[in-house]
C-alpha cells in the first residue's frame, strides 16, 4: 500500500507491486528514483536496483520465512527449496550470496536457526529436544554445538540467563 502511494505521488504507473518487487510501465528518471527512494526510506523501506542485491534480499526473505514463520521446515534440502522457490540455480545463488554478504547461505541458515531456537527457548513452551526436532537438527547435541558456536553460550546457560533476568525484573 505504501509503495503504491509513493509511486502514484510521482505519477508512475506500475504493472504489479509484490513483496520486494515493483514492475513499472515507463522508464524512471534519476530524479523520480531519488524521490521514490526518499519516500520509501521514511517508512523504513529501501529501493534496490542492483540485480545482485535484489537476489540476496530474496534469498534472505525465503530463509527467514522458512525458519521463522513456517510451522514445518521443508522436507527437501534447503538448497533445493531455495532454488525452487526463487527459480534460480542454487550454485548461482550460493556464489552470489557469498560474494556479496561474505558468508555462505548455509551459515546464514544456521544463524537464523539459532535465533529461532533462542526465541523458542524464551517462550518456554518447548524443551530442547522438541526445539531440535522442530528445527530439523539430527540431535540435541548438534543443536547445542551450533548454538555455542554462534552465541558463545550453551543453551542451558542461555535459559538460566532468561530465568535470572525474569527474577531481576520481579525484584524491581
């Protein structure tokens, strides 16, 4: 809605506006592009016109959606899932992602899985075994090892910190 309003303000006609992409009928001038960029920035949005950056943002969006917002992670390999979802060869996506972000797609997935594990631990509804199963880890030990590599903490220590913080809040 915001993007459409900004386009209309500039007198630009769009063919479609979808999550993360806009297709505009006419050529856009540098001045219009600059105004659109300023208008979107007010709402925390960014205009990307570099093809590689657009692809990276799409890869990140697929991974975040897959890990944080899907009830079930895909049963196929992540590489197949991402490639199929975006319609690009995985090798191309992986190389582009690594060149631009300086980390591999696999590393990005791991960081997001650990962030999701932290969220699930903070909610306290699932135990570590259930979290490792939900996030498709082969074992609790595998999740714990990756958790420690990414955060520097064990899952148990992380949970204790949560309990300690809650006690401190209650003492206020």
